C-alpha cells in the first residue's frame, strides 16, 4: 500500500477484489496518524447544537468553545439561542482550584439573562482531567433555576466521536418523557438524526404531513425542549444516519416500547423508501401508501428533466467519498450512480463492521474502503484512483483543492439543502459546478506522483487572441502591458 499508509493502519484500509479478510474498525485513532475524526465533545456538540431554545455552555478552556461555535447550518423557525456558544473559559487558577464555582455562577447569570427552556453543560478534556463534578453542579442548578440543567459527559479524550453521540443521547433521554402526550395521534412519528441544515427538516416534515402522518418531534433539527419532552408519545421513531441518534432510539424502544426504522433522506431511491417504509409501518391506514406514491410521482416529475442534463455532462466522472457515518456513504454511492458517476474511494470516521460489509457489497471492484483515515492516505488514493471530485466535510476541502479537483461539502457546516427531492437537484448542481468549474484551468490537478500536470486537459494551457498557445502557466502568471512588456518584471525592475 506504500509509505502513505502506516503499518498499524493497514488493516483499516481495504481494496475490493484485492484485499483479503475484513476491515478493522471501531477503535481509537492511531496516535500520530493525524486522524480526520473529531473528539467526543464535538460529537455531542453537533447533535445537541440545533436545540434552539436551550443554552449551550462549554465548561472548559475557550479553545473548545471556539472550535464548535456556530458549527452547523441548522436553521430555527423561532429562537436562536443555539447560535450563541458560552464558555466558562477556564484559566490556570481554575485548573488548580477547580472550576465548579465558576460554572455555577455562569449558569445562574446566563439563565437569568436568556431565560432558556433547558441548559446543556458540556464537559471537555480539561474538566475531565481535573475532576469537576458537573453532574452535582447541574443538579443544584436545576433546583435553583427551575429549568432542566443537563450535564453532557463529553470529555474529549474518553473515546471517539461516537461516544459523544452517546453522551448527547443520554442528555436528550432525560428530557424525553417529561411532557404531556395527550392528544398525540396514533399515526405519529419522531424524526431522529435530522439536523435541519438549510431547512432540510422542514422539507422532510412536509412530505410526512402530506402523507397524513403527525410529526411529534424532530431531533434535533429546529429543536425545542417542549417538543422533545413529548417524543415518547409517537408510535414510531424514524432514524436517519446510523451514527448519531441510534442510541436514543434504542433507549426509547427499551423504555417506552417505541420501535424504530433506519432511513436516509438523501437520494431519490432512499428518500422514496423512507416514505414507503413509514407507510408500511402504518399498514392499518392504507391511505398513507397511496399518498406516499402520489408524492413520489409528483416530486419525480419535477426533477427528472434536470437529472437527465446532469447525467449527460457528468457521466463517467469519479468521486471520492469520505464522511462521518457510513450510512451517508451508501446513499451517496446510489445518488452518484444515478448520474453515471462512480465512487472510487469510500470511507467513514465512525463506520462499524456491518456498515463496511454493506459498503464492500455495494462498491465496484478496485474501490478503496477506508476507516478513520487521514490526509496523507486520502491524498494518495485520490491521486491513484484519479478522482474528479471529493465529497466530504470542512477538513477534507483543502485536500481536494490542493490536489486540483472539485469538492462538495456534505457535512454539517453546509448552507445548502441536499436532502429530499429538491436537495437532490441542489446536490447535482453543486457537483456539476465544482467538477466543471473553469477555476481548474488555473489550478490543474496533480498527477499520480503528486506533480502538477503540465498539459493534457483542455484547461491547462490557454491560447492567446491569435490562437497561439501561451508560453507558460495561466493568465495570472505573467501580465503584459499594451506594448507586450511583462508588467511584473518592469515593476520589479523599477
Ligand atoms: S474537548 Fe479536548 S479534544 Fe475536544 S476540543 Fe476540547 S481540548 Fe480538544
């Protein structure tokens, strides 16, 4: 596999039809490997962030809070407390004498100023190390402030991002079950693992409402403490993304007997299946099935002509996919195939054995499958496989641009809706504008050895007005004045 893959990471890299055995996964990142994974605290923060009428207090040094300030493109239809990030900003003195008193004061001040419906207090590495008892502080604060103050045990060092999801689900489970559920319809669901990026939850909610299903609560997109408290009244939990909210779904199944199904709202196939699966669950209401089929027909008739266009232009292009949860990778592979694109690299930060088995089954021979990867490995395989596009998050963007290929943000920072039928078109539009962007004529891609390609694509070398090839580089490299003199050189000489 070459020097780009460290010896201790070789069992987390798998190439279809070439590698024997199973891929290794669900383990701590290798020290020094510069993993693309985020910490436990970040895992909790991304799940709870969209609860818009709650205060989010990060108990730790300011760096942790700045890392997760305004981190998601999650929209709110009302309050926007979630967009403020508060920190106890622990200093040396607090590390030595403890930060509990400071935290208590911060909760008191912030609750009286912002009047939230709940408070989430996040533990970080430092508070875990010095041993602050945030559970006791939160318990006292709940009694004094009259709103639930919930400790989120998200000490950054204690595991992987997945442990952060668990800590967030644990905090949410203490709100679920506290509200009044009289009047909730027997044909009702909770939407779990949908974070309302660019209003996606509203689109999904609208499909279900058009089917005739009541949506009791969305966790956590456009989240409200009151609605979350009633979530135990729903008949079914519909869980998107296997990683983040599955722990809450399992808890609710055990405690309240609410079953759950796993769905994805990304891609025509999966979005339609998400509607059909809910209709099948409520089989005693046959009109739901009829309504779901009608919605699928209507929505497809709107977007199919545009899909044909993108298929014509993008067919044959190759994509590298590296995402948080593997569930998203499945949907991306299917969606890209719809426009004739193939996936040559597929990886995730938090996939489990079943996820990787499914990836292996879905992928074409030669596809590289990666668990908990790093920039060096990703760059190596992007070059080797000749990917034209990288789909990932904020940490993968610079890798793509440095290699001179298109990039599509499919992470929680994005501001474009990619879910549902409308989102599918937004996604293809983004893929198209990035892969076909004229910018690549100024930043030609690197070849397999990591060198800039000197020529070969129509964009690499431009012609001048008389149709002659320019001597070198791009129009930015050497500017000439009206007399044909090199401006830069002249300025320098002056
Ligand atoms: S919790 Fe720890 S790992 Fe996470 S941002 Fe803070 S210091 Fe870094």
